[in-house]
């Protein structure tokens, strides 16, 4: 095997690695302006995104495809460490999209920001780790890839080095992250002890019908806890809100829109195979006198999903600050995503994947918008957004669309993803219907706090002193400069998100069809 | 053949978008859209040939049907399927009439007119969609699409307690929609229907066992019933109706409540006959509760708008009763009643809005003898009240008469409950007219003059239709009876 044919499939990853090194090099030679460094990050992630989309079989870009045909979704190719699945490629696309939007928006960060090379370099480095997660087929490879992302994000959260809140958040994230990594690796070592291998596909096919050793249960238990920290599942979520709140808001957009999904995809990778291997659908976990691993995992993950949705929503309801509200809502959204793996059918995985895809545009862009609005001098409280919708209708409507999408109102992408997810749970029947009911009740609950923001933005008069001179020019009306106050990069990122929210909401077939096909392959290969 | 329904949808979508961006000219764009909409609905009416039968149309039993693939996965077949039958046609006519009347009535809206008229059109667009959708997702989509514009109409243009009312409206109806969505999804997946289309769900669900049918029916009934609104889930209605701007109240009472009734007939009663039979006692109980409690509440109101709002609960209770009878006559009565109530309550809400503009108050005891000052407005109030109490030759009479007849056929002496309530409400309306319209002038500000032309024209349109269909109810009945409802004996 020559170097070219080995490196070819990894072109997106190599591109990101080169991008990271180049950005740090720029720092050394003294090019530190946000625009220039950011442009590199935007270009690198954009190009990598094109490669991944080409690999997914998007015909007009076929000349960019890097992975040879036949290597995607084929069991036994690649190596024991990595495998190209189309679902993994879709997750790569989602991760790259999140980074692309965040770096695009960050082009509009104040140029006196000294940390630009650090910020963009770490952003691209974290994305590299995420891309590796998406192709992992070995437990240790997976955990190491997660670690690459985690280390970069710890630094990213505290990169300003001035704001004590960011530093506290970074420290908190680091301690919790180290703990969760330890737990994950401990779980992995127990599984290695039980199975003698760390290959994810091989693990699933040992044991099974004849009952499960305690060692395996313990191993999966530690893995669930370790990964649950990463995916911000309740009751392992407490760190996330402080970190999301304390981190610079653009970093929060990356954490919520991108890096958190790493944990969810790790759940897909680790738990799908054992769930499918002893698939009894709605069977009892104690069938035939032996403990069946599949139903136990499904019930555990289902309970975690319901807990995460409910607690996240209730706490979001109680928040007075915009970022904290969005952070708790982000936690509850992780619960919806977990439904996909708890149900474990191809439709459910497709629904969860679409939900993750949607979340980039809804939550990621919402944090980007909050960052922009904060730069205008609007305070952190939800009440500080009073009258924003009438004073800046374009920004108000964009934010409203994101919130309506999060709430699952039709004709938005958030509705489609929840619809597919809950339909899949109902379609699986048995006790999964209750997951759908819990999810629907939760999305009803979530309407309370999203509608409250709409109410504050559109129905309440602005408090004059919250709008410093220059932030809001003159009166109101659509004739005002639309989104001009955001800068081109941020406005473009938000515009892309809004278009995606509406376009996929109205006609989801192209995206949904691709995701459904990928999920079917994923289940077929995993089984 | 022209895809007439898609054409109307396109008209409404384009008109709505254009209105949002038309700035000061938005009212003209909205009016033009409404006129075209009304004309297109007229064509739809003229083209409707009654029950086309299973003659190879895309959706058996519906005319003007169209179907295109929308979401197409191995386990999820969702189409853009639309079509009309007699029931939806009558509701569509109601939508078109109320839209044009509301646009003209609100002509002088000054607070962000582009957004106001755009939201009014969006509400009507959503309602039209609900009435033509023959696919579960499409239906739910339009159902929810009505919610958002109404939320903003109440919350931005409403009265003093508008924020509370808007939030309460949104949360109540959204929670109900979600229960309904669970029911609709379960309907598809438990019946094993091959797609989300009405025809395949209809074919698959009717053969389900009674127990799952009952659960599904109750879930759907809850979703539709909150919109109705049925007691005890009616408390969002007075808040929303009273705080909404006049145009919003007209659409709320005229259209949004009808969505519940229409949905119940189309998606629950027809599709789940066994579940419906098991649940009939519950429906009767809630219907009688709504009739009695709604009128008790409305009798205790001093505010003209509140009076109209609470009497809606009472009227929609009769609609529920007529549906619950499970007879052809009952269904005819229910559809007629919904049409009549849509027109008449719209008229009454407009008059109460005009009373508020002219006299600065809607307090019935505080205002009196307004006829010499505002003859046109008094006439409208009188027509609306007389129609509401069921005077022959006005639209409510044939509807209420049919409903009472159907109740007598189905339940015997129980008919005296709605009948007695009707007599009491009639007396109350007469007393209200006596106090407000006649007698010595009271609470009339200096310089008060009659309603402006646009308010007069808006109300006049509704008065014209009240009389037209009151004299010739057969125009509607002939269309309704040709609907392909289960066990339909025909005229």
C-alpha cells in the first residue's frame, strides 16, 4: 500500500491537522488578525466539508470523493481501528458544519482579540478529534479520539485567560472531563478483560445468549457514566451549564452545536451492537432465566433519556439568564437524541441523527446570535431582550425561528426531526411508545420557556437604558439595517442556519433520505 | 384539470408573503388576496359535483384531490395529499368570507399594518390547509401553523392582559396538539396503515379492535376538544377572545374553534367508529356540561365581548352534541352550526369592537340608547343578536332547528336541555338589546358618530351571508349531504 492510497481516505482529517499547524505557525510569524487566521479556519473546514459531502455520494461533487467506492459501509474493510460508515460520514459533516458556522461567525469577533490564532487553532484541532470519533471502530481508538477533542475544548473554554468565569469554567470542565475519561477507560478495560478485544464489532458478538457476566455489566456501566458526562446526560450534567455559561459565547456555540454530539455518537458506536446482538425488541431483560444485555441497555438508556429531557426542561424553565436557559435546553435536547439509541432501530437512529443535524442550526446558531447581541451591549438576562424583536425585526425573527424550531413548531427543521424521532419510537411499539409520549410531553413543556422569550422580545417595551447609544439606531421598522450590527461573518452564519431551518423544515426529503439510508447501513453492518 | 386547491394555497402563500413586505400598501395586497381567494372558492363550489364515488380519483370520495410524494422513507410514507368534500367545502367558504370581512373591518389598523394583515392572512391560510389536508402530517402542520400567527395577533395587538392571554392560548392549544399528535401517530403505526394518507389510514384503522380504537379516539378527542373548547378545558378561550384585537377574535371564534369540530368529524368519528361508539357517553356528558356551563357563564357577563366569548362555549357544546349523536342529521346540523356560528360570532365580535371604538367601553349596563347616535351599528348588533338567538330566516335557525331535531331523534326528552338553554340565552340577548340599543341615551360620548365605512362594510358582508344562507340554507345542505361520510344515506 503506497502512501497516497493510504492517506487518500483521510484527506479531510489531514487537511484539518495541516490547518491547525498552519494557524499556530501564523501565530509564530506574527499574523494574528482575526480575519486572516479565521479565514484559514473557514477555508479548511469548508473544504473538508466538501470532501465529506462528496464521500457521502453527492453526485455533483463526485470528483472530490476521497474514499474508494466499496470501502464505505462494508464490514471487514479498513482496519480494526477505523471503519468508514455513511452514518459516521454524516456525523463528520455535522461536526464540520458546526465548526464552519462557528469560525464563520467568529470572523466578526472584535479584532483587538489577541487570542485569535489560539481560538481558531484549537477549534480546528477539536474538530479533528471529532472527525476521528466518527470513523472509530475500536473502543480505545474512540476514547483517544474523544480525548483529542476534550483537551482542545478545555483550552478553548479558557482561552481568553482574563475572564475569571471562563477560567473557572475551563477548570471545572477539565476536572469533570478527566474523571469521565478515567471512568470510560476503566469500563473499556473491564470489557477487554471480559472479551479479550477492544474492537467494537467483536465485543458485541461474544457472550450474549447464555447470559452476561457481571464484568461486562460493570464495564458497560462505567462506559455509560463516562460517556454520559461528555453527552451532558442527567444526572451527569451539572458541569455543563456552568461551562456553557462561563465560556465565551462563540465557544459555547461550538460546545453545544458540535463537540457534545461526540458523546452521543459514541453512544451510537458503543451500544448499538450489543443492543442489536440480543435484540428482543420489547422483550423482558430477564428472559429464559438469563440476563439479556440488550434490553438492560435499552431500558437504562431510555431512563437516562427521559430523565435528561425532563430535568433539563424543568431547570430551563426556571432560568432567568439567556445563556443558562439555552444551556439547560441543550441538555434536554441530548435526551431526545438518546431516544434514538435506546430504541435502536434504523428509523430511530435516523431521527436522532436528524435531531443532531438540526441542533447545529438551532442551538449553535442561537448561541452565535446571542454572542452578537451581547456585543451590542444587551445584558445576560432574558428580560434584557425586551423589545429586541420590534427594534431589530430581522434579528428578532431569526432568533424566533431558532426558538420555534427548538420548540418543535411545524415548518421548521426541529419539528421534522422530532416528528421522525417520535414516529420511530411509536413505530417500534412496545415500551418505546412511552419514550415518544415522554418526549412529546417534554416538548410541550419546553414551549413555555421558548414562548416566554418570544413574548419578551416582541410584546414588551424595551427598557431604554439597556440599549446604549449606537447599538440601536433611531426608531424601528424593517427599513433598518438588517443584521448589519453583526458583521458579515456572523450575519452569514446566522443566515445559513435560518435558511437551513426553514428549507429542511419544508422539504426534508433530500437530507432525511440520506440519513435514513445511512442509518439502515449502520444497523445492517452493526448487526 | 386545474389543480385548484394547490392554486388557492399558492394564492394565499404568495398573498401572505407579499402582505408582509408591502409596507403601507399591505391592506390593499391583503384585500386583493382575499378577493381572489373568495372567487377561487366560488369556483371550487361550482365545480363540486357532490359525491364522486370511488371512480378512480386519487383519494376515493374526495374531489379536486391531488397527491404528491413529500417524505418517502422505507417506513414513513408522507404525501402532500389534498382534496375536498362537502364538509370541508362549507368550512372553506367560511374561511374565505371571514378573511375578507376581517381584512376590510381592520382597514384602519395603524400598528404595523403589514405584520397585522400578514398574520391575519396566515391564520386563514392555516385554516384553509387544515380543511383541505388529507394527510396526517400535512393536517397537523397546518393545524399548528394557525397557532403561531394567532399567538402574535393576541400578544402584540391585544388588550391590557394580552401577554398572559397569548401565552395561555399558546400553551393550552399546543399541549392539546401534542396529545393529538401522539394519537395520530399511533393511528398510523398501530393500524399498520401503509401511508399517512387519509384513505389508507381510514381503510386500516376502521378494522382495529374496539379497545385500541377507544384509546386512540380519546387521545384525538382531547386534542380536538381543547380547541372546541370543551369544559373543563375552556379557560383559555375567554382570555384569548377578550384580549385579542377584534380581527383576532373574529378569526378565533369563527375559524379556530371550527378546526376542532372539523378535525373531530374528519379524523376521529369517521376513522374510529368503534372507539366513537364506546366514547359516546363521555361526549354527551361533556357536550351537556359545555352547553349548560357556557350559558351560565355568559349570562353572568357585563362585558359585551365576554358575553359573546362565553356564548361560543355554549354554541360549540351544541355542535359537540350534534356530532356525538352519530346520525346523518346530527352531522349535517353540526356542520351547519359551525358555519352559522362562524359567521354570527364573527359579526358579534365586530360589533363589540365597534362599540368599544365608539363608546370607549363594552360594559353593557353603562351604555344605553345608542340607536339615535349610531343607527348602522345598532342594526348590526340587532341582526347579530337575533341570529344568535335563532330567529328564522337568519343562518342560525336552520342549523339549530336541525340540531334540535337530531337530538330529539337520538336522545328523546334530553332535547329540552339545549332547548331550555336556548330560550334563556335568547331572553338574555333580548334584554341586552333592550338595555343597549333602546331607551334613554346613556354613556354616549359627545361627538360620537356612527361606525366608519370599513367597519360597516366588514360587518355588512357578514350580515349579507347571514341572511342569504338563512333564507336559502339548502345551498349549504345540498353540498354537505353529498359528502362521503360513513353510512351516509344521502339526501
